[in-house]
C-alpha cells in the first residue's frame, strides 16, 4: 500500500444485508482525506456512486468483493475501485457506450425510467467534473475517478 | 516470555462474518486514525447488529481506545481487530505485535488493571496525574481502567511470544455487556 493511501476491502455480501453500509464505507474513505465538510461531502458522494456500482455489478454477492483506494493530491482525489467477480459480459455494452462519451451518456439517459447501470458514473463526469476511466479484465472491473476538490482551506489539526 | 500468557479469559464466539481490510495513510495522526476506524466500525456494527441492544457510543469509545494504543505502540506488522457476538456481551479483540521490552511493561500494566478495584485504581491514576510535573507520563492504564470503571466492560489479555524473535503478539479483549 502507498504511504498516503486509504484502502478498504470487503465482501459484497454485506450490502445484501443493508444498503446503508455503502454510505458508511464512503463516509469513512472520504473522511480520511478531506477535513472540510464540503469536500468530505463531495468525496463521499463520488465514492458512494462507485460503491453502488460495485453492488450492482457484483455477480455473486457471497463471492464478489470490492477494493477501494483513495489518495489525495493538493486539489483532487484519485479514487480506484476494483470489483472482483463482476458481471463483465452484461456490462460490456454499457461500458462501450459510456466510454464513447461519459457526458453524452448522462444526457442520453437523463430522465429514463431505467437509466442504465453506469448512470451514476456519468453523473460524476457531468456534474462533478470528474475524469472517469473504466477497464475490464477477465473477472474484474476497474474504475478510476479523478475528482477535483473545491478550493477550500482544509483545517490543520495539531497533533 | 514464552508460550501463551493469559490474563483473564479470552473468549471466541461469532454469529456473523463480515471481514474487512483497512489501510490508512501514514500522514494521519494516531488519534485521528483511531477515531476514523472507531467511527467506521461502530457505524457498520450498529447497522449489522440492529437486533441487539448496545451503546454505539460505548463501542466507539472501546475501539478508539484500543486502536489508539495499538497505533502508538505496535511494532511493524498487522493490527487485527475482531468483533464477536457472545450471549452476554459484544467482544472486541485487538491483536498486534509488540517489541518484547514494551510487551513486558504492558503485561505488568494489564495485570494491575485486571486485578485492582477499578474505582480505586482510577482515582489513584488521576491523583498521580494531578501531582505530576507537566509533561511527565503518568496516565498509563487510565484508558483501560476507565473501560472497567465507566463502561462496566470486562477485560482479558493474551501475550504470545513469536518463535525466535523479539516480537510478542499481544491481544486485548474487551467485553461490553448487552444492555
């Protein structure tokens, strides 16, 4: 693990028990890198979208797991998420559609009754100006999001 | 120090099997890292163990106390925190490596906290703190004894010397009675 990275890995079975686990995980990850409430909220929203995708894309909750890593540079957060044992075949078309234009994906599906599995990600690109990249391997989906933060002074705590 | 040395009864019991790996940035201060872990796990367990009656604030305090000590004093290696459900209590166990010299100090402290009347020991440590010069370290054990005194928690400790090394795997177990 990199010295300045927060990592969280857990099985998707937990989500089946309670959806709120998603928010608890994203609040934790956001809190370790953002002290200002506004940036913490922003980061938590982005991570929550990624974890929700993990829930939807996990093939078998008893086997699938999700690993997230978050690292902060001065004005942005780099978010990496791996969904092991993901529904790659089912996601293939959506990913091609998304990668052709994340912003366009958002416009196309806005207001749809079933807006598509990647709509949350396109929201990050469209509304939060995040750069989103998706890659696939045989049984895993990798997600990378570079999220710009608000230019707010972060409180500095004395040890 | 050789074999397993136990102070109190270390218990194992479980009815759920969520498992996490958490890695935290080194830039976080120990108290901040402990606080993040405590808040995350107590919120998670509040959701997972909805059918049980327990104080989330107490659980948060216990995890925070154990994690803070582990982050400050542990030798290089993994810190493992396990939460188990027993009939009468929620068991929180934290295991981490300690250098042998530090493990001996902790073992003596654990023995004292385990055997003493918590009310008397709590008052004694506070008194020592009040009398001490500024900056002097006199509060050792206050966190552990406050778990007994203020949270009615049970304590148990285990010390296991690793083969041919100066490392002692140290376990601190806190049992929080159901309400």
